């Protein structure tokens, strides 16, 4: 199996401010060794770990993320909205987050997150450079995106890396849509996945991960369907699965 039975979504987003180093630190303390994070670009092309298109939900700032430059990050607090314990958490640069996760020995599901005005080619090339600089264990790296074009661009540059296609609902003819890509996994929304679809994905030779599973009973049903791993905001719901363990756009918002 490439990743883990339990992957912390944005670094245990119900337990710490999502996509921050503080969240990754807490996740590691829980004993979870795989995380999912989002990468996107600021207006000047700087790569940051952040999910939303706008600042308001997750920081003390307002406006679109892409209106910022690297220098603007200094005045933003990405932790206080969650709790005072995380006050002062910055929006991480991708390079800093990769460095922390690599030093911590954690596995990474990196989602390429793009909004409609993004320069995908430029961002993909910068992500490749950041990974080659800050990451070493590419067997513990899984790159995913809703944007099939982004996966095409990156796999053209680095065909031996591991890629996963994200989707909300598995579309008809999905294999013909992504069969040209060197995918190792399919990532579906847990509420939309059927047992037949799970069986078809596994029979086609792909690993199967589901998001965002925050109910223990639902997660266990998905495991019974043959899902390889759940991506969850609260990994403690599935502690029995990780404690003691080894180490075209389809649309959606993982």
C-alpha cells in the first residue's frame, strides 16, 4: 500500500488549524504518519500551503489569496481563528512545510489546488522544484488533484512519481478519461462512493482513498468495501487502524 489506512486531512483539521505546521506537529504526536495538505500560488507565484481561495475563513485577513505577495504573509495569523493556543501560526510556505514533514519522517498526500485564474504550468513547475529540493522519500509522496491537466503536466515532467485523481462522484467512463496518466490511486468522496465503484477501481489496479470521513461507522463501512485509506479531519476516530502500524477537472473541494 502506498499511503496509510488513515491520512490526516489538512493535518487533523478538527483538532488544529488546518494546513499549518502546528497541525502537522499535533498529527505526528497522535501517531499518524501520513497527512494531506493543499498547495496553491500567491499572486507573485509563491507557493503556500492553504486551501481556500479567500483569506476570511482561515486567517485574520480578507480578500483573495492571489492578491498577496510573499511579503504580505508576515501580517497574517492562520491559527487564532481556531484557538488561542495556535495564535500566530503563519500560512506556511510550501518549502517550509515540506522541510518539516520530511524531517518528521511523515508521508505526504500533496493536493495541487488551483482556482480559475491560476497559471497551472508555472505552479506545477515550481512544485516540482520545491519537491526536488526539500523531499527525498518519493515512495512516501502521493500527488493528487481534481485538475487532470495539472496531473498531466506534472507526470510529463516526472513520470515516475506517484499520482492520484480526485473526484467527487466517479464519472461514467472514468477509466478512458484518466487511463493515459500514470495514476496509482483514485480519491473519491466518501458519501458518493458505491460498493460497485470501489470494486471496479480496485479491479482496475488502483489504490482507493476516500475523503473527508469524519464518522467512525461510515469509515468502517468504507473499509469493508475495500477502501485502502480514509482521509479524515479527526484521525483519533480510526486509531485502531494506525496505532502500532508501520510507517480534465472533476470538480470538488477536498
